[in-house]
C-alpha cells in the first residue's frame, strides 16, 4: 500500500477548488464523463496506430448511482492507468495526460476533450471521498485503487478489476444530495453530454408491461455521437436541419433558414446557426447558441465568440480552438476568438446576401423576422453595415419592399425640400397615423412603415450614413412643413385675430400628465382638417432614444410636446373666430384700449432710457418700467380670462379639440364620455 500527499503548492487547494475554480458545481459530471471520453478516444487512436492490438469491444461509458451507499459512479473501458500514471496525472495537479498524449499522436489523435489536468478535481466540489479503480490496457497491468478524502493525503492499493478502463466512484457529500437523484442526473447528462462522441449510458431503456414501465436489458444511451454539425452539408437535407432544430429547441417554431459552419483554417470550427422566427415586437431571448468543445457542452454565454447581434440566433458552435479557462466556462481574450467572430459575421452576411439574390421574394416575405437581426448588426458593427446595406430593406405602408438605393431613387425627385435635403417620411403605426399618412400620400409622397423594435436608433444611424437626408415621422408636423417646397405661405389670420383664436383653443386644452400643448395657426387649405395635432420630432425621438441609452434618461422624464395646428382656411375655424370677435368685442374693447396705451407708454420709457447704463437709472425710472410691465401682464390676464370664459361655452371649440385628440388616441375616460354626449346633443 502506498501513501502520500498530492503535489500541490498549498494545502488549501481543495477549498479553492470547491469555491472558486469552477463557475458551477454541476459541471463536475461533465468533467468526469469528459475524462472517460478522453480515455476511450485515446484507446481508439492507439488501436488505429497499431499500438493496441486487443479487441476494442463495447466502448460505452456507464453512469450509475446508489442512493443507499451515496455514490455516483462513472465507468469507462478506455486506456485505464498504471500506478505510475496515477502518480503523474492525478497526484501532480495540472500535469495533464492529454498534453503528453497529443504531443505524441497530434496527427492521428481522436478528439480529446481535456486540456488542463484539473477537471478530475472538480469531483471534490460535490464529494467527501473520491475513488479511482483502474486497470491499464497494457499487457500484464495490475488493477489499482486510488482514494482521497478531499485533503492532500491519498492512498493507493491493489484492487480487483477484470477489465481495462476506470471506475470513478464519488461519495457524494450530504450538502450535494441532489446529485443522487435520477431526474437531476438525467438533466445534467442531457445538458452537458447529449452530443459527446462516445456512447454514454444511464440506466436501461424502459417499456410498458403489465400496466407499468419496466426496465429492459437494453442500455439507455443518452447521447447522439454524430450530431448534425459533424456531418458534411452535402449529405444533409432540409428536413435533417429542421429535425435537429426541434431536438435543440422542442417548443420553438420552425426556423427561417440556417447556416452550416465548417472551417479548418486558420482555426477549426463547425456548427449550425439558425435564424428563428421572431414574431413582431417581442423580447428576444439570448443564450440560445450553445458552445461545444469537441462535442462537449461548454456554455450558452457566447458573447465574445459570436458577434453581439448574432447572439439573437439559435444553434450550435463547436471549436477545439476556443481558449477556455480551467472551468471551461469563461472565454479568455485571444486572437483566435476575434478571427472566429469575424468569420461568423462574414459567413452570415454572405448567406443573407446569397438568399436575397437567389430568391428576393422569399427574402422579402421573411423580412419582418430577419429585420431585427440585420438592424441590430448594422447598429453595432460598421463592417456588417457595409455588407448589409446591399440587402437590408425598407418597407412602405403599402407593404412594398425596397433596398436603400432603390428607395432613394424612388423619392429623390418628389421628396427633396427647397434646401436640397431628401426627406424620408415614416409612420410607426398605420392605423393610429392613418390620416397623416393619407395627407402625405395625397401630396404624392411615399411613407415608410418603421414599426420595429430597433427602428428608432436605426433612423438616427441612417441619418448619419445617408448624405443630405433626414427622417420625419408623418405626425411630427403638417405635411407642408415636413417637406418645405416654397417659402412659407402667410396665414389668412394675423395680428390680434391670430392671438385671440389661439387663446380660445389654448384655454380649453385638457390638463394631461406629462403633456405640453402649444397652439399655432396655419393656412392648410379649405379641404384639410380644421385642427391637427403634431408631436415634436426632436423631443419624441430623444425620449424614445432614452430607452436605449441610459445617459439620455433625463429626456424620458420630460413632457411630450404637442402642437395644435388650427387651419385658418377651414370654415369651422373661421366661424369660431367670427363668433369670438362678435361675442367678446364689448368686453375686450376697454382691455385692448388699455393695452395699447400701456404698450405705447412702455415703448416711450424704453426709448427715454435707451443708451443709459443700468447703474445710471434712478429707482423711480426702474419702478416705472416694472409697474408698466406688470400692468400690461394684468391686462393680458384679463383678456385671456374673457376669451377663456367665452371658449368654455363654445361647443364647436370643444368638439374640434376632442376630434383632434381622438384622432391621436388621446381622448379617454371622462373626456371621451363628455365628447360622446356633446356629439349626440349637437346632432339632435
């Protein structure tokens, strides 16, 4: 019997392993089975080289557990170990047998999973004691038992074992009893081992007999040793890819299409990436791409390997060249990772470009699903924008699709303003903004539909990319001010009439939380709407961008800014003005007269003080100006009070305001009820 201490630099190695070395305790099972796969793959390589002349036989790895004995056992029929090899590879932490083996058989070696020599010690995260009963494949080798209780002390004894290979027996700790439950073990095997390259058996297959499920004699193999990504694309059909997708994501809709990755130089990478159906405006789930290393699941946190925008895709990537730390759960920065990311971006953009060229109609049909991936890529990667601008699409409100260049050609003659700026009109909701869209279309303008999750930042980005161009939402202003063709047309209503009409409507605007209303008067034509509500493009866009950029969150707290545009040419607005002047003339007469006098006095005071420095003015002169300004303010308040009192009783004013609010989905609750009752009264 041999006793000794494991060759470590500190006796605290096991607490470190338990707490810090691995990102998650559950990966111990992956490490144990990976080691068993390594041992089996090594034996296959030796047999291929002629260095092992025995029968390979059944190479299935078996996982079993005994709740009574509190043990979990992983058994393989690989190369096994001699006492010397245990001393070198188990007792000396971090001297991996894989490294030596790969040096000798680097050209022929079957896929070897382990890289670090620390994987075995993950077993101590969940075990009070670990035993290895092993027998080398070498002729005349003796079976031995290695045992360690989680301290640096170990023992090695002779053992009874008829066959080559290793049994790793984990004596599970009381605080890790979950790993002695069948369902939990099945879950871990399915997560980490379902595509390992050597068969892994857990229990027996069952069948229905005499009213219950009973075990058969057949091993329950939990993995597919030749997953789809390991096969040549030329040998596969569409249905194969769809079936594999259903295996990976049983509850998902059928994918749009897929990309089979297969590269040998300058790094090795295989995999299949799927474009999922997104449905409109839902939160897409990341962490759907699974990263494998020689068919062993590593992580679904693939940021760094896959460009950020492609983390929205689904599928599998497998590469032995991705650098992992000892827990195989976090990526380390490496030139290969950047090369892989660049390769995947190019492969995806090439496939999208080819799909667009081969079947544009099919591409357009899938655009609503593809849009979020492509837009996200263009927003986050300049090199992808340069590729994608050839196949990225605009869709108008009538459902027609255009490339960026095609759409520019379509609108440049009609939608260029007097300053030579090309104006891209867009709507975000066809129903809510119907009247604004129609107003634009009546002018012969085209309107895009930008109703996607990323269209707000896309608009800002495209304004920077497109020369002499800007985007304007159709409800951001009246159409003639969105695309200004000529010098501004003078309104038919000016001076005091304009001020009085504006105040009549302003005084009756509802008080809404986080909403601010301004009133303007414009000549829109006799056939245009009498009252139109527009929303400031700049403020609305800033508020929307605040959802994407935390540094702009203060915009989100600011009120929505609306402008009530009164159509000076419409007979109803003219009628309100006429009635205002007729009804309020007597009440306003003394106020207007007083205002004229005070305004004249203030002008005279300013003229007399013109050229004097503030410090040269007497207190009396200062008080005179201040008192005159105060008196003017009081008269304005009186004037507004008279106009407001009149407006309260004018049903036409209220009706026009409510119609404009209703058109914009802003009339609700009690206000909507009053509008309905007033409407009934007005048509009785």
